[in-house]
C-alpha cells in the first residue's frame, strides 16, 4: 500500500513540476551568462545581438539578478508563462503579430493603412496605449515582462527578418515580434516620408 501511495505521489509531483514552468527569453547586447543556481544573468562587454532561452521550474516567484551593459538590477518571474528579459542597453518594443499563411495576409496598403500603422508605432515608442491586454509591450533595459501564458508561442527578437511561421494542426501560430526602439524609430521615419505628398515643384536635374 505504501509503495502504491509513493508511486501516486511521484506521478503527482512530476505533473506539478511540468505545470510550474517559467520560460525565459534573454535578449542581450553581448553574450549573456545564465547561472540558474545563483539566479543571475551576466552580460559581457562584447557587441552584437544575442538570444538565449531557459526554463525555471518553480511554482513560486523567482528573482534573478541582472548585470548588463545598461547597469545592474533584478527581474522577477512571479507566475508561470513566457517572459522576455531585456538585457540590452536599449529599450525593446513589440507585440502580437499575424504570422499566418502569406495568402491570408494583406499585401496592398492604402495611405490610410500607412497612417494608422504610423500612429500605432508612435504610440508604442512613447509607451502609450501599451498593456498586456493590448498584447503590446515596452521593455526597458534590465526589465522582465511576461508576454503570454502560452509556452509554445513564438517570439521573434530584434533584427530578425522572419516573415512567416508554419501552422501546426491548421492553427494560426501565436507570434510576438519585437524590435529595438531604434529600429522602430527608423521605420517611423520611412512611413512618415510615405505620408507626405510629392513636391510638385521639384524638377529633375538637367543633363550635362
């Protein structure tokens, strides 16, 4: 009887362990060293964008120290789910995107579409209308944010050129796309130029 009881307890314990998972994506400038025993994330002084993912198996709130090129701080993972830690020295912004089949996505855009996108990006970089309920995020350096409860979601980090994700079992994937705030500001400048009328007074240079 004791052996049966112990077996059931072991199964319950294993199931509980699987349920208590905090998945963490670390975005860093330079190489991040993750020490799960010391609960620390330390970034060296090298350059280049890097990404690492690790799991935290705990039903309790977990706190990690962070030392990056932006300074020192700490981040918390209070509940289960998928988190981003911004260990870069630049703010990271982004949100939920449609990465379904190419044929299902809009390919032609009007001036109104461009203006709407422009207004949305301007709000995002100024940290306005940003919330988990709106599925968009403004992540300061040395800060962690829970993105979703879905551990199987896709998170596309800054500087990637990924435009599609294969559907599984016919379901549209849950995808979040993130950018450095510098990338978004450059995109704003390009969209802003598209909304301005062409200068009718401009004439091509005369051939010499």
